[in-house]
C-alpha cells in the first residue's frame, strides 16, 4: 500500500447537533455543517469525524441508535449528506462517520422484536438471562454513579438483558453471525454514499463475549478483521479509527497484523498528558511513549487532548488520578463516573494562552495524527450546569450575535444553551472575534495546523525521546528519511534551561521553526532556554563545520 492518507491528517471532531443550525429549529444539521466547510478548510482541517445523525431518541447524544439506515430528519436528508460529502471532498476534506453497533437504542425494532418473542430471529441479537448474572470486576457499568448495574429487567420479555452502557442501550451480541452480517451491511450502506471511513465506537466492547461471568474478559477479533476486509475492498486506504480504551498490553491487538483497525484513539496518551500538565513533570509521559506499541506503515495513533466525552483517567493510579483532579477538577461537580473530568480544555487550563499553546504544541509534536474537538480551536468553555457529558457539548460560538450565530431559533429551543456568562461567554469567545487577527488563539492554531501539514515526518517517524537533565522538559527527535525535527516542551511554570546531548549529531545546523528561539549548539550539545510553559521546534540538518 502506498502511503495512506490518514497517516498525516488533522481531524476535526464535530457534533452536528451543536455546530450550525441552518433552518432555525434549534438543532444543528447537515446543511449547517456544509455551510461551515470553508471555515474548516481555512483552519487546515483535512478530515471530519462526523458524530451520529441517525434516527435516535437522543438520550445519549445520538449514540443510542434506533435505525441505522436513516438520517434523523432534524439533521436533514440523504441529499444533504451527499452534498456535505461532495463539498467536503471538493475542499480536500475527508469525511468519516461513527459506527455505533456495540449497542442499539431500546427503541430499535430489533430489540422490540427480541423482547416480544423468544423464538424471533432477533432474540439472539441481544444477551438475555432469566435472572441477573454475577458481574466480575472490570465488567461493571461504564457509568458508575449514574447507572447501577449491567442487567435490567424487561417486562415484555419477562427477562433480563445485558448493557454495559445505559439501561436504554441494550448490548448487541456482536459475535453472533447474523449480527456480524448486519454490521457489515450497515458499513456497506454508508460507504455507498462515498464516506471515507469510520470511527468504531466501543470497539473493545463489541468483540467481548458478553454477559458471561468469567473473571477475565474474552475477546474475539474476527469481527474487526471482517470489518477491515469489507472496507479494504471498497477503499484503497481503509480509515478505521477504534475506540478501544484498554490496558497498554492489549492495545497492539487492535492493529492486528495490519488487518484490523488502522487507527487507535490514544486514550493513554491523553491521560498521561494531563498527568504531566498537573505535575509539571515528564517522567511518566516519557515512560508511556517508550511503551506504546509501534505503528506500521499503515497504522496510526489518533491523539487528542479532549473529546466529546469525559476526560477518562481510568488507567492512572489512584494517587496520580488525584493529582489530576486536584489540578483540573477541584470541585466534585467537575468530575464524572468516578474516573474522569467533564470539562473542556480551556477552562481546565484557566484560559491561560501559554498553557494552551504548550498543550497543543505538544499534542501536535507527538507521533500520530491530532484530533481537535470542535470549539477547542477558539478556546471554548463548558457548562457544568448541564448533566454529565453534555457539559462539553454546548453550541459552537461563531459570533457575538444572538445565539452566537449557531441558530436563529428562540434561545429556549436550542438543543443545549449557549455559554453566555463568565470568562468563556460567547460574546467574547467566538470565531468572528478571532478570525484574521494576527495575535488570536485561532490564528495561532491555524499556524500550528499548517506546520503539521508541512512536516509529514511527524506522522511517519518513531519518536526518540532524548535524555534531558531537566525533569520538567520533554525533548524528542522525529526522524524520517532525510528530515529531522527536535521538539522540546517545558511543562513548568518557570523558565528552564535544559542541556541536551545529541550523540548522532556532533555537527549540525539548528534552525528554530516554531515557538521559542534561544539556543546554542556545540559539539553535539544543545542548550535551550525555554520560557515558562515554553516550546521550541527545531530543524536539524547535517553540516560540515
Ligand atoms: Mg436545524
């Protein structure tokens, strides 16, 4: 396979419902998203991750689907989707959709039929039991504190069904041969529209043997291989981005032998980034980087700071998690599910421009492709008055007009209220206030994204973490073909002057290309001066002295 496109993209995650409303009904929709493609192109986005627009009761932001083959009419029509795809492709923006088939809505006809008749062909699409089964540790509800168990009683069936997520999301028995065929049919249906790939929701849960009481989770990867085969038959470079929030030692299995998922959401990286931001020290992050499985020529990490959900800190030790809480979620209301934080990035970093730049510069410098959660490019805030993860799903802030330019509906008909007070008030934090302003955060993000496109080595290299005499500074090299970048990030709130040793570079020409500039290089020793939360990108080229 020739260099797949997804090794070097900048992904923008968009919740259609809260991005742009085109018809004044208070819901963001597909024509609204299409109308903002020029904004995304100018930002430098090359791939859109479009979150669910399928028919759904919307009890979980559309991740509770009642019909996989229909677009909820509040989002628009098939023609609107075709138009989005055509217009995005005309701007060299790829479009990938969410595949949410670990569970359905409890209003899905499959589930209704399954509950009605024990002999129906759909009965075994779900996991039923006469009584709740014992639940081994590690297989409890995904939402502790909100949902109590993983077995719920269904009156029609007079039986219990299994659900790791909310009770209104019964688990599909994804290892069942007929369910697998349904999954492949759904993929094929949307591929026919011309979509470029999929984000596979809850991939690690899809392939579990569900509802068993065995102590260890058993997984069967056959389904992921079938998904790969199908998409690979239709697309030269199958973009399959898995949500597999699993332990480090299991991550590699999702890449398979290059015949399963081609990208993995890098949950571990986001946890260790926030630990590093909280402690201002880089040792734990360096250890993680040295242990992450290597990528092949066609597999990739998808790195993110924040996403549509809570910041999940499940894989940190309790002591480390408490450090992150203390720094970024001191109030219990800022936390969720006994493991995470339901805040956006900018409020967590106190709206501090230097810290925001450091966080994004580091994310873009690490091996993989970056994901930007909509609104983070302008430093949007959150609304903790909204329940659970809706706190980070308020409407996009386009300008200072009524409803921030998101919708012309009366304010009380918006899908979620806008942030209209405090530091992240849409009257001050919005696209229009920042677009085209040389010193704005949005303009800085645009520069960072352009820089990422100019340096494909960031997508291809295996990083080499450099020995550094300063515990607050992460310095790494990125080498690919004849290109070498040196990237240094100071996590501390004070100036640092690390000395780096570059044994392979006794002589070199050192050119600063981004961030701080002050450095001196002599005989393979590079001395840097990094301001508080400073960062420096340098190009190294061989030179004869
Ligand atoms: Mg609308």
